[in-house]
């Protein structure tokens, strides 16, 4: 379950500027697409659970866009029982028909690199200021009225000393998440839009949300919420 902080970040990301590369089918009446199913993204190599996280990110974005969604568990169960693959255009039409949806959202993780920490060294400058003392002679009047001299130590100024030392530092190098997605119209098998984007990765969950929102925002004119009279 997503934390409240994650949910807030998701809403903010939906309002951010899109950076995705997209192509939208011209002349199509997008008001025909109201009910959508997300066909689960496959895990990226050696990154278990990544497909589930990304699928969930697109589901949240589609809901915010005004679509009616089929429960993903229902989609997964149908694929297992019917032994269908959404990558096959004919199978995609059959999946959509059985689920009673207008369109399927499909996609894949095209690139993923984990964030990592690397050790580097930085120059650290320590600055010290030490007083500079001098002896000074000054005239004084003795109790008997005679004039004498005395010496005293006074601060003439300060000497600045700079010491440079090398100190190890751990620096986080951000990773990368690349994603492509497309919306397929079930009755004809047409691709209604196709998009891709990439984001820096510190937290995979927030990066997945960012990429999903960016792609969906780039096709905002096709959303049900934007097509209502």
C-alpha cells in the first residue's frame, strides 16, 4: 500500500510538465474509450516486483484521468486461464472482448539501472587564526614621581593558517528507469497512442509514478475527463 506521502507526490506529478515522447492517432474519437485494462508489465531482468510497481503506477494515473479500470487481478487470471499473450494482436482483441473493455494499456520497462553509492574524496579546508604577540615598552610614572619603563606583551594581529586535508565522502549516483507504453483499441487492434519516457531513479516507486504520469500527461487531450462536455 502506498504511503500518504507517496500519494501526494503522485498528485503533484500529474500536474507536472510532461517530458515524454508520444504519438497519438489522429482523427480518432477518443470518447469511445471509457473502460480500460492494464496488462501487467513484466519485471525487468533481476528486478523482481518492478513490473507490478509500474503497472500500479499506470493504474493510478488512468484512474486520475477518468477511465474505468478492470481489476488487475482479474486481467492476470484471464491471461493464465486462457493462456493468452497480449503481445499478439489477435490475442489482445480476445482479451479485451472477454474483459469487456474498450482498450488495453500495454508496455514494458526498456531500461533500468539501480542507484548506487560510490566513494570519492573531497578537499576539506580547516582554517585557524592564531594571535601574534609582541613585546612593547612603555613609559610609566613611579609612585615616587620618577619616570620609568615597563614591558608588556600585546596582540599585534592574527596569523591565518589553512590546512587542506582529503576526506572520504559517499556520493549517491542516481539510476535510470526507461518505460514505453501504448493504448490499443480492442475492437480493431489499432494503437491509439504510443509513448516513452525515462527518469532518474532514487526511489523506484516514485520514479515509476513519475514516468507513468509523464506519459499519460503527454496524451492528456485523450482523457475522458478532458472530453466531457
